[in-house]
C-alpha cells in the first residue's frame, strides 16, 4: 500500500484492483488524519468546551448538569470527535476529490475546485454567524423562558449536542449560493426562473429557518434574514455567472 497514492489524470485508464487499492489507501490516510485531529482536539478539549459554553447566560455557564458516572467522559469524547471532524474536514474533502477528479474534465475540475473553496469559506462564515450572532440571544431566551415556573438546569450532553447541531446546520445553510449556482450550471435552473419565483423562494427560506434546531422567535428572525439575503445574492450571482458561462460555451463551440 502506497503511503501517498498517485492521483490519476483525466482519461487515464486503471484496473479495478488499482482503483480499489487507491480507495483503500485514501481511506486509511483519512482515518489516520482523523485520528491525529482527534488527538489534537482532545488535547485542547478544555478550551473547546469553554468556547462552546460562552454563549450560555452566566448563571448557567459553569453549572452544566451531568447524570451518571460516564456522562462527563463520553460528552468530552463526543465534542472532541466533532471538533476533530471539523478540523480534518478540508483534508478529508481533498482525499474524496482526488479520488473522483480523474472522471472530470480538466476545465470542469477548475470550476469544481473554485466552488469547493467558495463553499468552504461560506461554511466558515455560517458557523461564525451562528456562534457570534444566533447562539447567545437564542440561549438567553430559551433558558429564561418561564423561569419563574421551571427550575431551569442545562444538561451538558444535551447542550453540546444542540450547539453542535445548530452550528453545523447554519454552516450548511450558508452553502445555499453554491447549491443554486450548481443547479444553474447544470441547466436545471435559470436566473430568469429564479427571479420569477422569488416569493416561492422566500417561503422555502422561511421553512428552512423553521426546520433548523432552534425554533424560538429570536433565533428564527436571526436565521431567516440571512437566508433571504443569501437567496437574493444567489439570484444575482446566477445572473453574473450565467452570462459568463454562456459566453465561454459559445467561444468553446467555435472552430479552431
């Protein structure tokens, strides 16, 4: 097994055994990278846990509840695994792309790499937006709701699962422009159709916001507004790129 698998070129033929050998090598490398990332994340788990608890109101920040002997340990392990996956994600995606790239033409490869880079940036912006804008007001509302009636105690495992799901969900939602541009590039959608169906898009954006982990009115507003902005940005990006792609396709269709 090669320590560094050779990346095939577009159109290069290989046997089934060679493909399986490359797949096995990339899977092993990915698992090793994930293991190294887990070691790093576990080494800094105190910092990660403290970072994740900062959006909580002060009265709950240092009073997280655990039930059972093993819950503190397994909660830390789960958070470290999520952090390791986020840390190793660019490398894992690169391994997946390196395995699939030989099936894609070189011109399309450059487009996909650009989309992946833009998508990675948007995902990071979405996670930052969820952490710095959405989490604190949402948690303040939820933990103080009817607090004169309920004895509000925050369970550690439930809290970290909730925060992780919210950060991941909003990060994925911020990929909306990439998803729309991909559909436009494939010819499934057009910029004209997007502009004609703006109202339908707004309703879908609102439904997506409702489907996210937080359902309180505060976070719903914070989630709906950027979704509408992203949808509008997707439309105008589609207009811009559609014109460029149309011109490029015409030039490529011309005889040499």
